[in-house]
């Protein structure tokens, strides 16, 4: 009986999360802020790196993994801001609260929507890096696993800090200060893993991928636990 | 719930304890200055620059202790049975001191690094993770400065402290894998005596004790300041309401 109830509430959690994710993605499909503004911004960052680092001496190709993840990180800040900005219009936040959804489900839904948008962004930026920086990909499996684990970590941490800052005065300037130091291990691990995957020995990347996976699981779990309380406090 | 906050502990330490602690702190700091500058011999290799270690090592130790206290106090606040504004104030006060001691450790380390390593800053594991720790809790302090409903804000701050603290071991190990150059810790090493000259080891311990006393003293003072700040905010709120409603309030 209780096992059944538990199974049912877990199923509910996923169903509610899917609803929230679908809602956020539907808003994105109609407003096209990620595609129309955040994505071009990411490409612009990739382009500006070529001005900062001499494109003729192969520095870009060597630095490509780090530059790629810096661009993703900057785009994430915008995506998180956007994800919580859509809740401020027309009392959407109150609507979502009154809908009786579980806090953990709202967290998973919003994080999933951000993750899906990040994946699109990473594909485009990845193609941009390969084309513009003249990079070869050796270990496709390593690159894909790294991107997957890092994206889950980025999206869940971003959502967690997004709700923490949501509704606060000064949230736009506070969010990067809170989020970037926490994401430093993701930046570090994803860059090292990409270096191995793109350049030399893809096999060396797996410890980093494991670290990224641990980070992703940890922050997703904390998000599921803490989101409800923070969501209630957000004004 | 709001009313329950007023009669909570107004001070952390009883006045006689605090005064005794203040005297002990001053005496131990004076002893540290004496031993650090004159009592301990100059290092065989590093010369007088090594004396900076008597401040750098205790500052770094205190930084870690302070952040641990912030995390523990935040957990105690979040746990319903121990929830009290006391823990929120302790968490905030300790984080402020932690950020200060972290900055001190980084600056002293840089000043020491220039003559000994030949560089102000190295991309060494412990340096990088300490710098990240500094920014992690600087963000936490920025969050704390944003006013709001007291109980809600305290809960938010406590959650923020814990999710930042979880990052500390991840930062530590990831950066450790990345690079390591820093010398191994000496104070807590079991092979203390063969590594450091007796007086030098004594001075290092003296620094650790003096800084720990200073930390507790400052924590108490900062706690008291937090209580006064809350009181002022409440008085201002009452006055603002009185002005709006036109009802006079007594002095």
C-alpha cells in the first residue's frame, strides 16, 4: 500500500516536472528569447575571443575547450535570469504556487527546461568553435558524456541559485556572484575533459566526467530538497 | 514568530567572560608579536620572510573554522527543533570573520610568496581553492545584506550557506587534481618536531591560539552588533508606521 503510494507520488513528481518544463519551453517557443538573444550572445562571445587571442598562432584551438565553457557559463547566467523573469509577469509565480505542484517537481521542470535550452546552445556553439577555431574532435563519446554531465550540473545549480535570488532586489548583479564560484569545479572539470576529448587521450577524461556527474547528482538532490522552501520565500 | 525573536539571547558571552577573553586575546597577541618578531630564530632557508607564517597559517586555519561554524549554525537554524535567530546571527558573524581571515591569509601568502617563491601568486591547488572559498562566502555575505522579512531571509541565508558549503570539498578535490605545488601542512603533521625548530613550532601554536581567541572575541562583538542592528530596524519600522498613521509614539 505504502509502496504503491510512494510509486504514485514519484510518478506524480515526474509528471508535474514535465508539465512545468513544457510550460517554460512553450513560453520560449513563443517568445524566442534564448534563440533570438542568448544564442547570438554566446556566438558573439566566441567571436570576441578571437580578438583577445591571436587567431593566427593556434592559441584559439588550444584554448577552445575553456573558451567554449566560458561562453556556455555566461549564457547560463542569462538563461537562469530569463527562467525566473517569466514567473514575475502576470503573477505567474502565485499561479504556479496555487496550482499545488510539489516544490521538487517545479525545480526539476525548470531545470530540465534550462538544460534543454543549454543543449541547443552547446550544439550551436560547438559547431561555431569547430569551424571558427579549427578544432578536431577525437573522442566523440567523451565530449558527449562531458557535455551531458556538465549541462545537468549547470542547469540544476543555476535553477537552485535562480530561485534563491528570485524576487530579491539586486538579483541581476547578485546571481553571477553567487553562481560562478559554485560552478568553478564544473568549469574546471568540463574544460579538462574536453581537452582530453578534443586533443590527445580521450581515456584520461573519465575521472573528470565522474566528478561532473557527482556534482550534477548532488546539486540536483539539493535542488529537489530546498526549492520548495526557497520558492515560498521568494516574493 | 516575530515576537519570539526579541527575547532571544541578546549576547553570546556573559560580560565577565567577554572581558576575560578580551584580556587573554590582547596578551596572547602581544606574546605572538614578541615571539614572532624576536623570540623565534630566522628560517635557515627563507630568512625573516618566514615570520609571516606565524600570521598566515593561523589566519588560514581560522578561515576554515569560521566557514565550518557558518555551515553548522545554518544547519542548526534549518533544523526545526533548534531554530533560533541566535544561529542566524552566529552564521552571519562567522562568515564575515571567515571572509576577513581568508583575505588576510591570501594577502599574507602573496607577500610571503614574492621573496620565497619569487612570485606573488601561483596557480597552486590550495591557493586557488582558498581564493574560490573567498568568493563563495563573499557572495553569501552579499546575499545577507539584502533586507527582507527576518524569518524568511534567515531561512534563505541558511540554505545558501549550506549549498555553498557542499561545494567546498568538490572545489578542493577538483583543484587538487588539477595542480599541486603548495607545501604540505606542518602544524597538524604527526612528525612536528623533526620538521620545525622548537621555538618556531611554539610560535606557530601561539599564533593559532591567539587568533582563535581573537576570533571568538570578534564573533561575540559582531553578534552583539547584529542584535543592535535588528533593534534599530524595529525602532525605525515603528517610527515609519507612526508617521504614516499619524499616531504619536513615546520616546
